[in-house]
C-alpha cells in the first residue's frame, strides 16, 4: 500500500468513531480531547453510541461527504439495518489527533424507492402529505405523491407567500431590496427569531427582514414585512401563485395575531374568530385582537396541538410546490429571492449532489412541514414537500426529517 492510499488522521478518527457503535463502547480517553469529555462525559457518550447500536446495528461502511480541511469533515456512516447517519468530526492539528468535536445526525432509513418512502410516510400517526415534482417553466410534474392536494396546517412555511410578494414588488420596481423601514412596536412578535429583542425604531432593510424571516423564521421580521407590504397584497399573491384554497387563509394572519388567538388563555377569542365570516374576522383583527395585550399570551400546556385543523395557515403540497416554482421563476434575473431561500438548508442534505438547495419549513406542536426547492447538478429542478399534522399529540419530527433526507438521496 503506498502513502497515497493510507487514511488521513481525520479518516482514521472517523473509523474509530464507527467502531464505538457497539453494545459496550468505551476507551474514550484515547480518542477524545479532555476538553470535549468535560462537556460530553463518558456516560453520555456511552448512552448515545449504545442507543444508536440498539436501533441501527453495527456501522458497516463510511463515506466522506465534505472534507473541509485536514481537521474537519463530514462523513456518512452506513449501518447494517439499512440506515445512514451524517457525522461531523473535528480533530486536533497535531498528534495524536484527538477528536475535538463530534456531531451525530438523525438516522435516515435507506429506502430504495420513492414508493417505499411514501409507505413509511403513510404509517406516521395523524395525517400526512407528500410530493416530489419536477419543475419546468410553469409545468409541475408529480413524480411521487400522497395526499398532495389536501389542505393542511403548514406553520411558518406560510412565509413563502410573504417572500413571493416582496419579490413581485421588487421586480415591479415598487420597492427595492435596499429600502429601509423602521421596526414598529406593532410588529414585535414572539420568538422564533432575534428581532423581537431589538429596539423599536431600529432601521432594517427589506432584504435583511426577508433573510431573517426565511433563514431564522424570525416572526418579528415576518410581521414587519406583512405590515410594510400589506396584508391584502399577500392575499392576492396566494391567487397569483395559484393557491387552491386561498380563502382558508383570509384574512392572512400575522404571527402575533396567531399567537394572540391561540394564547388568549380562555379560548373565547379563537372561538369567536373561527365562527366569524371573512368580513367579521377582519373587524376582529382591528379591534379585539389588536387590543389584546401580548403580555397576556398564555401557552399553558405547551407542547400540545392547539386547534391546528381550524386556526392555522393552510396549503396543500401542490400549493407549496406552486409557490416555490413561482419564486424560482420570478427570482431568475434578480436572484436575491433565491439566495435568501438558500441561506438555511434545513436538513443536512448532501450539498455535493445539488447545485441549489432552497428551503422553508414550519412547525408547532402537531404540525410539521418541510418544503424544498432543489436543482440537481444536471440542471433539473424539483420541489420536495412533506407535511405532517396530528391534532392529538406532538410529532416525533425526526421520523419525517429522515424520510425527506432519504428522498433527496434517491432523486437524481
């Protein structure tokens, strides 16, 4: 064996990690730095490796995915029970090249076909929808689908429609990405995000608001954009992007309005809103809901699904493929919209396989959506959409993460 075929220190440590997936792992002092073990003690490592071994069996193969430098890289570990796991490893710069960082990802079942993925999605408790479609100009050609025309709760994925409207207004020269707006008190929402902690009056560009809205799912950035662009214009965008049931989202709620409706403590405000027609709902937004003090928002029993079939943002998988395709086409010349969608890829998708990875997801108790816009290295565009709702109990989200990751591995 010549020197060029010898494993690098990084690859050698990846092999050492692979051997730890066994019934009684140990010997950590010879593999990990003292600093790493002070943060992740041996008992915790043993629990992790033993749990993976019990579920997945032995690691039977390792493939490098992204070697960033001589000290850091990402590998895919393959296990005997037909699962793969993404593993990030960092080692010290000098001998004995101890492991200074280790991140073990979510197990991905190695389904061989999209039909097998769909069968797994069907087994999830609650209601699910799935779509893989090829995108060619305005044409959306389903490759694999299940419940793809069913309207379901999508959580923060609704923010795609806000981004689409901003792209439209920039293209129409009604606005510029560089336009600056002042953060308004009425736009300060609850996390996720960071802008809820910024001072009222902070100047922020529309580009920054959009980037935070998509990459960090920043609710305050979203609500400021909604106020700036206008609720009615975003509602019109649903029609422009061919949403099949736009009335389900009218009036188009801000995140703070949704928080107030779901967290008023009594449920009466939500009941009144759900029972009202569209005109009355708009009146409630301007009166009782606007006047409700956000400091009184109460999420007692956090973790339980709340009215997800009646009070949410709704779209079918086909609807989401359509708005992703609209964004793809209308952000072709001015590519900032596409760039924003690609800041956060969501799951740990194999970048070497894809020229472009655009993503927005949404979640709350009982709701999970993953929406991907992908371009292969051969220039083929895809939409991959997966939605899971369960009105009765929280979701084991890693199961859907795994199936979507496997879908991106199957696609060519």
